[in-house]
C-alpha cells in the first residue's frame, strides 16, 4: 500500500486546522462543531483548486481531460481560497454566526493548513520549487514528479515558515477579540482596544497575499501579465481587498 505524501500532508493540515478552529470557537464561547467548518470548506477548496488549475491550462485539459481532472496533483491556491470561502460563508449563515466572526476564526486555521499543504508539495517534488540557487539550503528533486538535479530554492519551506508566522499573528489578534468579549459582553471593541470584527480576516488577506506575491519571484511559474504570474495577480487582488476592508473597518470604528 502506497500513501501519497502530498495527501498525507493535506490531511495533516486539515487536522491541525481543526484543532485551531476548535480552540477559537471555545475561547469565543461559540457552541458549534469545528469539524463541519473545516471538512466541508477544505473539500470544496480542493475541488475549486482543481477547477481553477484546469481553467489556467485549457490546452493541456483538452488534450488530456480525464487525466487532468482526476490527477491528485495540479491544484491552485486561488481557486481553493474562493471555493473554500464560499462554502464557509454558507455554513456561517446556516449556523447563524456573523460572517465577520466566522471569517476571523477561520483565518488562522486557513493559514496553518495552507502551510502544511505546501510541505506536501515539497515532499512530492511536484514542481512548486524555485529557481536554481547556490545557497547552502538549496535542494534537488531527482525523483520528484517534476524532477530536477539542480539545487533550487525550497520555496514550499519558505511558504510553510511564512504560514506559521501569519497563523501566529492572526491567532493573537483573535485572542484579543475573544478576551474583549469575555471581559465586557456587549462593549464596543473600540473601547477595549481589541481588533474589530473582520479585522483578522483583512489581515489574513494582506499577509498571505504579500507572502505569496514575494515568493513567486523565485518560483518557476510562468509569467502571464506585466511580468507577473497568475498567483501574483491574485495576491495583489487579495492585498487590495484586505486594505480596502481595513479602511472600512477603521472608518466604521471612528464613526461609532
């Protein structure tokens, strides 16, 4: 029996994300099952990541449609984010949890889960590595799915470390929100100096967008527009969306 390393790391990321989400629900005093909020968005994210990848490579898809659809590799972060977030919002509405609160809780879990997924890319050698490098930590993947004997940047490791840092920062922001709600229920978060609702999610969009935008400069993905990759264009959109959301949050707090 062969256990794919990529699938194993994705499953590990889902488990870690579950514990993060469960702990966040508990500290906020929200009675809900973390399993649902992790499993269904993750499954939707995998499907969305595959569909987005197919749309990015139409020529390869029409040449080998069955192989492209059912290959366990070939997933795109952007598609996973869109599909996963959509399902999460539907679940939040069904559970009668405010959308901002749900997105704030999901952000640290999404960040750390993404990091473990990237480690799956590293272990499988699926071509998500970077350009050649002479740095001492450069790695080669002679037996990878996309083999290379050159020493290249192990970009999945960079992304994993960045994801851990982002998840930690978001977790601390969420902790301040939870502490404020426990200290004085119903009080304005402005008075308690806690991050307002939606602010953790806004930070997630900006932090992950910046991290992905920067790492793409040393990855081997093709440039499609203005010297940027598809992932960089989506990353810029995420950063812009996060910045606009932050501005709206600050305006709302100032006017309250």
